[in-house]
C-alpha cells in the first residue's frame, strides 16, 4: 500500500478553493490514487477515472481542460501527468531519486515527449 502526504495548506490555496466539490475530489484523486508514482506520470484510462471519481464523460473533459489551463494536470492518451506530485508527496532522499529514475525509464518515450514542454521536471 502506498502512502501519500496531503498538505493541509491545500485548503488555503486560492486555486483549489475556487474548485467545485467534484473538481476538488478529482484533483486530490489524481495525486492520491494507487497508480501514481514518483514521476507524477502514470497510465490511467479515462473510463477508470470516470468510474472511480463518479463523473460522466462530458464533465471529465471539462475538468481536464480546466486543470490543463491551470497547469495542475496534463493528459495525453491514457496517460496523466501531475507536475506537483513529488512536491505533494513530500518524500526525498537517495532511494527516492533512484526510484524516480527507474520509474522514468519505464515510461514510453512518446509520453515523456508529450509532457516535456509542460514542466522541466520530466
């Protein structure tokens, strides 16, 4: 079982506070679900997100656009990139750096390329 740290300061963040309840749930879901790792890039089909979050396709697309416009999450095919996932996770150290690099090597090059211009972190 993975553990994620959620900074309580998130509730004071003006962007997060402006979200609807469903959008807040979707945002926290993106960096706390079982598929996310050290890089913040992971494969997760739309149908799975819709089922686990409990939203319809049109609303999913609306939230996706909103998150991308705010640079909070990016989507490519069945892949998701949450740029601040490492920051939200709060873990550091040599073992985590090694795990990050190992995980990054397992991500297809076309996915890395799709997210490359989104953040220098990839």
